[in-house]
C-alpha cells in the first residue's frame, strides 16, 4: 500500500493555511486579464512600462530612484559592489544566516571578490553592540528585515535608528535586505519611506509577500541607481523584455500591499493556535510580521505522519515541507497570505485540537 508523502498530502488539501495559492500559470493569466494588448514592451531597461513602475517604487520607498532587477540576488550583490568600489574597501558585514551567505553559492566572494564579516550569532538579530564592536573596516553593513532564517525576527525600531546613526557617523553605508519590507511595516507602525530613510540603499522582493512572478527593486540615490544599471547590464540582467514580471508585480502590488496589516493579525492568531499545542511552539512566540517558524519537539520522522493524518482527515494544509532541525526536533516556515481568510474556523479549530491530542499522545 502506497503511503502519501507530506508533500503529496499537502498538495491535495482543500484549505492550505499559508501563501496566496499555487504558483502556476493562472497567476500570470490573472494579472494580464485587464491589461490592453496594445501596451508596448520595454526594451533593455528603457520604456514606459519599466520607467513608470520604477518611479512608483521609488516614491513608495522614499528614494530618488529605483531600478527593476530580475532577481534580488543580482540586485544585492550589485549594491554591495557599488558601495565597496566607492569606499575602496572590499569588505561588507551581515548576519551569518544572510541569504548572501547561505543561498548564493558565494556569489559575492567569487564574482566580486568581496570579503564578509559575520555579525551576531545564528540565533538572534544584529544589535547595536555587534556593529559598534566591529574591528574590521567595512564599506557596507547589510541588515535583513525580517531575519528569515530565524523565524522572521526583528530588531526594535530604536535599535535601527541607532545603527543607522552610527553607520553614518563612521562612513559605513547601510543596505536594507527588505525582501519582506512591506510585511514588517504593521509591526513597526511606519511607512516604507520612513524605514528606508535609515538606509542608503534598499532591495525589495516583488514575489514574496506581494506574490508577483519574479523580480526585485533596488532603490537609492540617482547616482547609486545609475551605477546599478551599468552593473545590471554586466550581469546580463537587461533582458530585451521584462514586462511580464513588471506588469504582474504592479498588479499584485496593487492587490496586496494594503493587506499586510490583515496578514500580520492572522499570523498572530495562527501562531497562538500552534502554541496551544503540546510539544509545539513558534519562533517568534508572537510573530512580528506575516511569517514565523513552527517548531516540533519531535524528530521529522515522527512528526510527518501526524501532519499527514490531520491534513487528510480535515483538509487543512499545515505544510508540505517539514525540515529536520536536529535528531530530536523539526520545523517549517509559515507565511500568511490570501488563503488564510478563506479557511473555515470550525475546521481550523478541529485540526489544532487533533494536533494537540496527537502531539500529547506522542509524549506519553
């Protein structure tokens, strides 16, 4: 008898708890339904489609200019390269679990020959003492808000202000890895422009919380963004046409940017349900954005069958990707989107009652 995997089980549920829905062709079709077929494509980074969107994002972020990039990986490596060249110091600082350090195959080091200084330990965010205690001379400090790999934790806003002031005093540029910037604004109770004013340059993803197809924006001064366009060409980022990504990003930005407060409140509600179950806890305990991590005090091999059984019995989708933390525990990531509001509350409560019962039994 074939036993379904967790991923197979999750793909069949009626009510996934996280995300906006499946990333299939329908996402693109929906974005283009109301778009006139006569709109002209941009070409190699020039044209009304890309320029209007870049102006819109620059205004949102409170910066002089913004540039559309096909990927955030490209955008951030280029930002750091520009700041290193400007100062004549090929060294930057960031968190040990930064995307650049663990997901980019050392692109910053291999392509740009930039050294890295890792600040703080892996379990917490960068604090002011970590920055003021740096002995190395660096061109730029990169801060990720929120810090994804540790559950989306955030420094308090006062700390950000102090780090920003210190960096400006010492001539250290500050780059914001704001892949999920819009998602943290409800917690900080600030506008995007207010947060970005603390930083010299800013990257924002156009597919994470917004739910576009792909792409990113890099924003800063006019001088900075003009330099980034040169590097974008050098990286092969100036495709002849990027309009499918731009138009879909614009569409989903308009659809979802106003929902970040709701996603945040729903994330707190869902985290409370997880934390009511024995042997289960969230990181952070109270989310500070629409994302958090769910931890189980049981190994992956023991937790997966429980999740599969509940998903099949209730139609509520917890996850399709449980990860091993160590030999005794496991975890997965949750990011709240459009789907959560459509989950029936009775089924939701039933699924968590079952989770609590089964986890309690596993501890017997």
